[in-house]
C-alpha cells in the first residue's frame, strides 16, 4: 500500500464542470480539457493497491462483514468471461457485453441495479457542451436523469491490460497512461460536483483486469488490481455496495425531487427572490430542467443534539459551487424554511472543512457584532448525527495506519447565514458595484 501526491491542475467553476458533461463520448475530449475540469486543491491524494477485503473494511465499515462474506453468483463469472478482450479488441467491443454481464446480477432482484452503455452521444445534451461521459453508468430501481452524473456510479472501460494508470502498484502514475487517468479523474470530478455526494464509488476495467476506486473530498483510495474473469467477487462486491450501502454515497441530509406542497412554496418564494435580485435568471444545470427540478430539501441540525433539525427549501440550484475534485467542495444556496413558517430567506453554506482547524461557527462567534460581518444563524458539523462515517472523509480511518498523518481529514459542515447580499454578478455596471462597495465601507 503506497501513497502518491500529484501536481495540482487548473480548476473551473461549477457551471463549467456541469455544462461540460452533457453530450457523451467516452474518449474524444482533449487531454488538456480533462486536466482543466479535474480540479485543483493542493496535491492529489492517492492511496493505492489496497487488498480488496481491506478496501471494503475502510470504504464501507458498517457493511464490511457482509461484503467480505458475500457469495458471488457463478453465472456472473460465466457472463464476464463473455466480455471480449485481447490485442485486437477495442473499447467499444467490450462496453455492451460488460453492461449486459453487470445487468444480469440484478435479475434476482437483490441488487435492483440498472446499467446503461453511455459511451454513445446523447442527443438531448446541451449543445454547447463538449462530448464527455464514462462508458457504463449505474442506476438503482427507477432512478433516472437526463444526465449520467446523476447516476450512482460509473464504470470506465479500456481494452488493454497495460492501460492501468499505475500497473506496478507503486502509486506513481505512468506517463504513457496519464490521458486515461485524467479522463477517469475528470468523470469523478463531474459526478461529485453535479449532485451533493459524501463519496463516490467507481470501477475501471483494463482489459481482463480491474480496480475499484473510492473518491471523497480528502483523497482517492484504489483497490489492488484483480483479474475480474478469474476473480469476479471484488466486482460483485462493488455492485452490492453501490446498491445497498449509504445510498451509493449521496448526501443523506439532502432530498429530492420535491413534493407538490414544496413545489407550490417554491413557485411563490422563487418569484419573490427574483424580484429582490437575490437569484439570477434561471439557467438549467441539466437541459430541460426547471427550478423545481434543481431545488432540494436541506436538513440543518440544531445547535446541540437536543435541538430539532430544520429543513430548508433551496431556490433552484446552488448560487455557487466549487469545481474542484478535492478540497472544501463548497456549495452555497439561497433557501427558505420548507414548512413555509417564515417569509425570510437565508444563505445555506455547505463545506467540507479541515477537521483540525477552528470551526467556522467559532470564528463567526468571535467576531459577532462587528459591522460589515455577515450574521450567522448557526454552523453545525453533520458527522454527529445518524451517519457519522459518511459525513467525515475516509482520511480519518486511513491516517492511523501511518506514523504521521498523510491525508487531510475533512468534516462535513453546514451553516445558516442570515445576512444576504446581492451577488456581484447581478450588478448592472462597474459604477453600480463601486457605489455599493463605497456605501458598505462608509458604514464601517
């Protein structure tokens, strides 16, 4: 088991990373485009070549005994052996047979997963978006979206055994396979940023071999390489975990789609927010979407465990979202209480803060009352509730394996900010913005 740090790469806005994923084509985008979207926030954190049983003990601690004790269906290995491999095989030759082999694992109803060969271009994608999508995406039950990144997981397919980005298990990426690695990392960046997730599970196929990956805001953990035709169990464990553990990594404190009453409240409050200049003209993140499609219900626990949890309804998609893969992963929404009991709007700020630094709420408390500083309702860490493991990054479990911590531990934090300013991009001119800043400074 080794660790590798990678050089930082250019970041992008959330709108860029989201719009970049509309039309699907597995490998057509230029490598520099992939590097741009894959994000930056310090060195890339890579913990690689973890034996599969150890991998699942870390990735799904509440389910490790179940995953390790799973019996892999015999037919699964037979179906995987029908996936063509070899020097004359192309990626596209493998994609359909692999998707069919994976789909048959749900035929008995236990996993209830659906698999889509997503390597072809979708015609309903945003016309301005570059062609980008992984080869196979995984849904559960009747889940569906116009966008692949709303799926639970993805599987990327490469026809050669030598396509593994770090085939020697050292954690050092081979330059010859850097384009493949950039592509995989870009897909993960898009999937983590398009919808709120605590972690993401993915798999990559390299000819007859495979690896399982787990991504979060601190780091990437990769399993050891295995021959899925001779040893199919790790791939079956991956599917079982995606189906049964922690809702596939999605943030359990956020829910959607909205119910009828929520939609009625949104329609009324969203118009108020527009008239007040608090939200921009709606631009769908996913084509054909409306504000109610991209609004969510956010849970914000009370200041203490004894205080009740409040639920907020967001006014459309985030006003801001980080485009980075690792780091704070900040999202900012305009929201109101979902029960309609208050006419006021608040700002909800969602971040993965450095667990070793002073909490944001404590900082606000220390400067409370200073003119010009935003008023904080409360800031709470989400790892104290029902799902403590998913609201803390996996670095917390991995760092004890080293004599000194190797990875930055992050905790999921959510804040209610009572002061609402006008977004800078809504000012109509530089003069108007300058006058607003001058007035604000004059009040200090």
